[in-house]
């Protein structure tokens, strides 16, 4: 296939950016989207031009490093990560726009790379459990109900890619934060920090400058791991419960 790419180029967060057009020939339908970008970068390097900077790591849809808005959709037209998006999703002669995540809390580092350390700080605020030192406990010392285990696994699938923020018209991080809160709060191991976890993580999310949630649902639609929209309502319940308990105490 022959494609025309319009890629966002920006030297750093202090420099103005703009879309730059590149023709790409010989694109195989079996290539992943990132492999197609690799092919373009090889050509740019040979021509003495600065290659396009973009985030990637495992390229298996697990690490959450991918962060591309493709033709206006986070990760592109399929419900998967950009590294798992294949070029068979496009047609010969297509024009494809490639941009970074757009959110005030995700400043551009260079080209398609954004700084997502805001997510790290939200995790640091409460995304952990108390672990006593000493010998390892027996595997079944703390019974976990099947429903709680299933809910924890569902929310733990979040890979922290930020597609939810990029897709949200408000730039909200509620789906990410709720996934990280809920996957620990439903477990007995997460009970000691249950109240402080949700209060501290939501407070840190607000401090990072993410937008407010109006439950438009775009986040859940874009999530490559299928974190449900009900995750947000569950966290809202946890937050209200924690606030009432703190007020009584």
C-alpha cells in the first residue's frame, strides 16, 4: 500500500508544533502500525532527517507505552493498542493523521511522546497495600471471595496507557484512577488503606490538572483492555463512603 502520513512534529514542550506530511510506500497489510513508523524512520534517518519520536516498549499490548491518536481515535480504529493495530485496517491511498495524546496533564516531550508521570504520582498516592515483613504467608491464609477476585482481575487489566484521557473530551483520568482504586479496594488485602487510598488518589488526580468527569463514556469505549464505565461509579461510591467515615472519625 501507499499511504500519506500527517504526523505531529514538535521539538519540545516549549516549541510550537505542526503536522508534517510524509508519503510511505510499500506498506504491507501485515505490518503493525509501529512497524510502519519504523520503516518511515529508517528512510528519514538515511535522508539525514530527524526520525519521529514515539513511545513503545513490549509491542505486545501489555506495557501501556503506546500513546498515539490515529485519525482522531486513541490507538486508532480498532479497540486495541497501537502496537497491535495492523495496517490491514487501512486502505491503499489513505491519508492517516498521527498525533500525541492531547491533555493538559500530558505535556509533549517530543513529537508523539508525552510525559505521563502524572499517572505515576496518582499510583504513588495510594496504589499499594500494606505488606508485613517476615515469612511469606500461606497462599490461602486470606480467603478471597470469587466475586471479589473477578472484580480485582478485571480492574487490574488496566495498563496505564492513557487512552481514556486522550479520548475524554474533558481530559479526565477517572477511568484510570478508578481501575487502580477498585482493583485493590475489593480485596481483603487492600482493606487497611481502603479509605485513604481513594481519597488520596482522587486528590492527586485533581492536583495533576486532569479534567472533571461527566460520564460521556468515551474513556471506556477507547480502553484497549475493556475497563467498564461502572468502574467510575464504583469509585464514586468508595469516595463517598470514605468521606463519611472520615467525617465521623
